[in-house]
C-alpha cells in the first residue's frame, strides 16, 4: 500500500507488555484475505520485548505504522490514541491477546457496505485458552441479526452483559468515531462506547465466529474481575442511561438490585473456581484518591443492596420455617389424638397380624 494512500480499514492495536501473544496477533492481521488496510500499533510504554517484536514485524510490512507513547495512557486512552491516527474509512479495533480468522476483515467490511443504516458490526467469537485451544463458542444471537439502538440498550443494560463483544470483534465507519472510549470506565468502556457508535443507527451481529478471544490469568479481563471493577462500571452505566431505564420501567433501586445480584453470582462463580479471594480484592488499589472515593461509594451501594436482599431472603426462609414447624406440630397433634382413639386401640391386634404376615 502506498504510504500516502487512504486505506479502506484502519486496524487499531493498543499494546502494553504483550510479548507473549503479540506476534500471533500481528501476524493474524497481516495474513487477512482483505489486504487494503493499515495496522496502527500504539505501544503504551511497554517494559518487555513488545517494542522489539513490533519493530521486527514492521520492517517486513509497510502497512504497519507504530509508535511508543511518551507516558503510559491506560488501555482505553491508548485505543483513542491509535484511532486518532486512523486514515481508513473503517475502524477495526484489535487486542494484543486475540487473533482472527483470515476472513474477518472481508466479512465485516462487506456487511457494513451492504447495510448503510448499520453503524457497527460485530461477530461471534471462539473463547480460547492460553495455548489457543478452543474452550467454547459464544454467539449472542442465533442468526445474523440487526438491532436498533433501543434494542441494544435493553439487551445489555437489563441483561447486564455485553452482547456486542470485545474490541476485536467489531468494526465501524470512521464517521461514527466520535470522542472515542470513555476513560472513566474500568472494564465496560467498550460496550458503553459501542452504544455511542451505534447512536441513532443500527447494529448488525454476524453469527459466524470470526474472532478468537483469549482468556488467561494476566489479561485485563482477569485483573478487572479480581477487583470487581465490572460491578462499578455497571452502576456507572445505569446512572448514565437513567432516562432510558426510567422509560422502560426500571427504577434506580431495581437496577441496583440487578447489579448486586449479578455481582454476588459472579463472585460465587469465581470463588468456586479459585479465581477470586478476599485477599485478591483487598490487594486491588485505586489509581487516585478521587477514584478511591468513587469506588468506595460504588461498593457501598452494591453492599447495601446485597445485604438488603440477603435479609429479605433470610426473612422469607424464617417465615417458611415457621409455617413448616406449625404444620409439623399440627400433624404431630393429630397423630397423638389418633393413637389415643378407641379405633386405634381396637385395631392393634390387626396391625400386629399384618406385621407378622409381611415378615
């Protein structure tokens, strides 16, 4: 590709200490069936061999443009730094741990070109382990599906999940770039940004798994889970989209209860699998005193509604226990009255005879 030409697609890859899987990710991009792209790599002050890996591969392929930030920006700000350099007509975010099927660029570009009312396309993904071995396939919708902005909001806010997918799964026209990721989010900044990219347009989900999302203990996802950062982001999104939630009949308390329930369920899941402990949670520190105060307020809200629901459950269980004890005592009284009755005494010989016959 000519250095001055405008590529169709800008692949935006933020990197920070990604030496373990970085070469796989870059090579996965360079071997796509669709080749009219630029690969923008923003190194966020890596201290491992990431810079050397990037330089070696860039020397072999002119489609790679790379740089090293003057200071560490953090994940979402680093995405924004890469996207600001994009010259392509379409933006394709990427992640250093993931890798793609060879046709993902071609398929997503075709989907956007054929559907001008669609502002964001995403695909199903294969979840793989540290060695790239498939764990499962995640397809949020059973078929290729087009959704409106309101439908996307409802699915994700009420379901408290990301049905669109991680950065590596999506593509969108540069005209919908906007202000980029909100760096005030820890974990769910991607889905919140997807909401804004879609805006008044539509979202297209491809059910073909064209992306491989890697899970491992050192990933950003794993780190955020240990700090329960996802729960804080859920509360923040609930506050930002309060008007929409009110319009569909979900009160602030109802939403907070949903977040508390989802957090408790996920904590139980992680704890059972040895992926989270109290020490893990206590060891996670906030970046600034202001962030610490905000985090503390969020955790207090989650704790309040969790304890409130626990108290309601205990109260309900106590009420059921009292009803059961009442029924049991009532039954015992009836049995005692029966055993004192004349008919019971008269049938004693018959019951003894039946016992002997059974033996």
